[in-house]
């Protein structure tokens, strides 16, 4: 072999070594995370439950994506919303796994049905983070949410305190969330802890399928006819069902009693300022979305984050929200540096009410 041939062979072997080394660096280790603990090319599925609550499209998804981008410029977020369909969410999870998702973050439509998603993903070595709503039947790898039982207790206690202060007479309606949502069950439990011993009779309660405001409105309409003049207040589990409840009273042409809410949606803030809704819950959605993104990034790097507590056998981070009424809405929810901008809330329709409430 000539000296030139030897040099050519050495160069070729050197090139092959570089190619093999580069391929090894991008090979995924068991569990879906990149070899060597790198998350440079990780895919993270973010599966949200519905569009009945506007927060998922407006806040949770954009905030989660932004935090993942900050942590890992090369990571990809596979975002899907199930639109309240549990079967569709299962298909979306299967699709994410087929696309090579390294981590699944899921806010389940149906907490029981989501157990199969957890089992399938974990069977393939892909960790699952339960987001907002827990999955009690199986142990997810992590859970990030608000303290939902405390939310129920807070909105219930706030309403009871107000009714007592105004010497209201009558009983309560309790409009719960979806019967397939474990978080709704926790909120319901918290509400009962506040109202059962309040001295106000519980006239009736309802589990709202899929949290649909229209179904809450229909049920409340029936109760207005059943208990004319006897409804002192309504404990609604979120702003959607609260809005539906308020619409029922307005459609019936009767005075709207104090109605609770939860999620601090824009429409709810406007109803509170106008005086149609009594309270809502301001959740640190940015905090929760970013905590979930940070945990997902850790899993993608092959590291398991530690929870601050445990719920349903799952390491968990639970954040405490704030009750918002007309008295503190400008301090907590609306204004510079707050979750909602004054320009969004105090439109021409609500300008006078905002001024009266000291907002803007």
C-alpha cells in the first residue's frame, strides 16, 4: 500500500469514528430521555382537557411552552386539547407516544380513564406528570396542581361569611364540577367542609358533566322554580358553572344571589366588578405551569424531581391560591403586574363599574 493510500484509509476511518460518535450522542436511552441525561432534543407532550374553561388555551399552554423554551431551546412541546372527550385524549396520548414523547404532562378529562394512559406510558419508560387534576387509580410519576380541596373550602367559607354579614335568609345550591374529574371531587369535599355546618341548609347539589356552563344553567333554572325565593347563595365550583348559574337567574327574571367561582377568568372578573358574581379564585397559573415545565425538563434529563408533599401516592407540588372579591380584585387580579390587564377587563361596557370598584 502506498503512503497516499494509507493516508486516505486513515482519513476515512477518522470520519467513520466522528459519525458513529455523533449518532451515539443522539441515541435515546430507555425511558425516552436522551442518552447521557441530555434533554436537547426532548419531546414533551402537554395534553389539556377542554375548552369550556378558557384558561388552558389562554394561559396554561402558552406559559408552559414558554418555560420549556427557556429551559431547553431544542425541546419540542406536543400540545393537544381534548375538548372534553376522554377517548380523544387517549388517542392524543397514544399519538404523542408514537411521535417519541419523552415525557407526558396530562390534565385528564376523566381521571379514572387516564389511568390507562399512565400505565401505557410508564410501560414504555415514559414518565407521566398529572397536571391540575390527579389520577388516583394509579401512581403518576409527579403531580403539579393547586390545593383543590382548599379551593373548595375557601370559596365556600367566603360565601358563608358574606351571607352571614348581610343577614341573608334561605339555603344554598351547590354546583359541583365534572363527576369524572378527581380534582372536582376534592373541590366538592372542600365546599362541604365549609357549608355543611354553616347554618344554611343545602337545598340541592349537582355534579356538572364536563363542567359545561350550559348544563349548570339548565339545572339551576330548575332549582329556581323548585325553591322560589329561598335561594340565598350558590356555591359554584368554577367560573364557567358560576356564569351558567348567574345566567339562569337572569333568564328567570329574579335577583341574582351571591355566586362563587374559581379560575379567575376574564369574564368572571368583569362579572365581579359589575356585581353579578361574588367571588373567584386567583390561581398562580404561571407558577403551576412553570413548575410542571421544570419537572418535565428534569424527567427528560433522566432526573426525578422531588415533591413537597404526596397525594394519592404521588410526589406532588400543591400551590395555594387567593380568594378574590370586588373588595380586593384590584390588589390581586387586575392591573399592572397582575394576571389580568386593566385594558382587558375595563372595556367601555365595564368602565363605570371599574371606576366604582377602584380598578384602573
